């Protein structure tokens, strides 16, 4: 469980426990209207949780926050640079992958799936440049290839940077670098807002405009 998830879960449990305890102690609005103020911390606690998970991207609120909504599954086409150290038999691209971004207002997590491996992010952040309308997504990741490919393609780490324009973009561009001394460009197109695809094949099957499944 991530630190952010732990904090949200703890806050939910404490807020719920507090709300349940009030009527057990005889503090109810029906008894005295001034007791409504005793429920204010519960309303604020639940309000923060709703804002973090959903409300920040509702129309109107989203106009105020200006926080880019990039959650969902993206088709990402990787184009390795010519000088990348790709081993014999490796894919020199373009490589179709699927990037799933799980996002709340304060947290971001990315999972990249290829036909041969998957990567999970850490330290993912959105950095906004004031007044430009452009933000950057930056994250480090750890890649784990399928066992059958690890002799040629061992586990490795890397970094990724994406450029985000607008509040609800449908396309992104970026670049990546890996500890295997490979680098390249990324061009992303939104497939849909779902984050439920468990495998590369699942995401590919849902991608109506992408390359056909083999």
C-alpha cells in the first residue's frame, strides 16, 4: 500500500469512527441544532476525500483547479533513438505499448505494459508551469520482463518525462531513458479512462483504433 493510500484509508477510518461515536454519545442535531457543528470535522474529512478522488475533475471545479486529468489507459508508441544499446534480437521500434495512469488530485501512478514486460512507476509527479498551460509528468520506473525474455532483456530502471497541454488532453508526447543505455521518444493517444486492464493483451483488445491484436 502506498503512503498516499495509507493516509486516505486512515483518514476514512478515523472520520467514520468519529461520525459513529457522536450519536452514541448523544450528540445529534435532533437533540440540539448547535450540535450540527460537531459534525463539521466529518463533513470536511469526507469532503477532502471526495475532492481527492473525484470532485477535482468535475466541470466547474476542474476549471478552477486547472489540474491536468490524465488518468486512464494510453496507447504509447516508443521510438528508440538510433544510438540506443539494443541487444541483438531486440525490438528497434516503433514499439506499441500501453500506459495506464491511476490518478487522484494528489497522487499519480503509472504502469507501462509491452508484449514482453511491464514497468511500475515510483516518485511520479505532475509539475505545472505557471501561466503556460503546459505541465510535465515525471516518474522513475522499474521494468520487469517476462521470464522468457530476461536473458536478452534483463530487469532495469529508467525515467520518463511527458509533456501535458490542457486540462483533459487526448494526446501526449515525451521521452524516456533506461539504465540499459537506451532512450527514445514517446507518442501517446488516450484509449479510454479505464484503469482496469490487467495485461497488454487486454488493453490492446480494447484499443479500437490501435494496431490489431496478433
